[in-house]
């Protein structure tokens, strides 16, 4: 199994789907905060799973439906960790005022050998921050290769479910399922064996969509006073 995350930093990639006829009653704003796996590292702009999600939502938009109109804001940065995401989140929430937030972070924590307790605490804090701002939250879980050691790998993978349970939030247990654990995983990765190729991103979206669709269709949490 391969780890889809990068420890090197590169400039911010922020791609947002163009608002598609939003109305005061149906408009929703989805903020994605992640690392290189969501920041289109090594890809042509507009071909990563976040951009594909924006396109899918635009094509399926039904103002009278459960999801209504959705604006997608990609605030992912290659190399980001849960600590970096936690530090950035408050300003992003204030600026964009999202109704929904997806957190795709943690892979770089593992690459850098950061304490698992720290990763868990950061993820929990981010969920609470977003919820207090009135947003629903989804976690995208990551896994690490067996060479990290069985105990570490199992604990790392389990911390996403642990946070999701304790914070009562949506979860995709392993959003690289079907790619990193494919019988021939190298065909889905760039030469660095870390970042998925363009052809893998529709598969990533397909893994996320069954959880994302009903979650996005639900009403946002009430803002804390």
C-alpha cells in the first residue's frame, strides 16, 4: 500500500467552482482544506478530485432539490499538516463562511513522524471550530504503508474513525481505497509513488461521493452563538 501525501511544500492551489445561480435559500458553500492530494500536485489544473466535484455538482444542480446550488472552495496546500490546517482554519471560516467543510489532512503528519496524539487533537479541534462556525464536517481518512509498523499503521488509520465518533461527524475511512490498495497500485501513482495520477482522481471522487451526497444534502449545523 502506498501513502498518498507529500512532505514538500508548494504554493497554494485554490480552485473554486463558479457559483451556479445560487439563491439565498438553497446556496451552500463547501470548503475543502487538505494537502497535496487535494491541491492537484503534479496535475493539470482543473483535473483533481475537488475540481471534478465542483463540475459534478454544477452539472447535477437542482435548486429545488436537497443539495441546491453548491460553491466549492479548494483551500488545500501541498505539504500541509493537521497543525497547519488548524492554524489556517479560523481565517478560512471567517472569510468564506462555509456551510460544509471537508478535512483531508494527516498524511504529512505520518511522513514526518509527528505524534499521533497531536494529529488526533488537531483533527478534533478543526471539527469543533468548523461546527462552531455553523458548518457540517467530513473527514477523509488516510492510511500508511505496512513498513511503518503494524501498530502505528492501525492506530493511525483508526484515529480518523475515533475522531468521527467522538465529534459525531461524517467520515470516509480511506479516500484512496481502490487506488493505494489496488493489485497494481503503481499504475495509479506518479513517478514519486506518492501522488495519484490524473486518471485516479475520478476514482477518488467515486469513493467519496456515496458519503458526500447525503451529507451535502443535509442542512448545515446552526451557528454557535
